[in-house]
C-alpha cells in the first residue's frame, strides 16, 4: 500500500484554497452583475416558481436563463484557473470573462427580434432555454480564447 506524502502536498493544498478563494467571489460577482443588469428579479421569479401557471413558467424560464449564465461564467473561470500561472492571471482573465459574458448577453438582447428581458417574466421558457444555451456556448468560446 502506497502512503501519500502529505508534507509535499501542503503547498498545493494552499494553492488550491487560494484559487478557490478567488474563483468563488468572481463567480458570485458575475452572477450578481447579471442579476443587477436584468430588469426582472430572478430571485422573486424563482421564489414564486412553486405556483402553477405563468408564475411557474416564468420561474422555469428564469432558472434556465440564470443557470446558463452561471455555467457560462464557470466555464470561463475554469479556463482562467487552468491557464493561469499566478493568482493575478485568474483575477484578470476572470474579470475579462465576466465582462465578455455580460457583453454577449447584451448583444443577444439587442439583436433578437424579441426582448429577452420581457419574455422571461412572461414565462417564455423557450427563450430562457435558448438564452441559457447561448450563455454556455459563449462561455465555451471565451474559455477557449484564454491561452498563453
């Protein structure tokens, strides 16, 4: 049975915790920024999601939309973590990724023939799903762009 040499692992554990302590707030800032920039209140829509009818569909649409944004941001942050050689790289590329994701969402809102911000509260689940897929696709693309 092989013994794990923990003495040699402590610097890696500290590095893991440092990157985690940077990545989680970045993710939180990204989600907070998205929530602040949308005219509808995701929290209220999700809270009222147990109801039937339009409130339930609005919650489902908001869950897809916000969940997609969360996944897209996570993909970018994961790539920033993977490619960074220092914590400052993660902070820089994480911020660039957050701003880029927000720009993509705003561009999507402007070029679609409908207003996403109006369709989600109306319970248009299809728009929420499509918006989520766009966020994940943008996150994958942005994640691939981070390299040295």
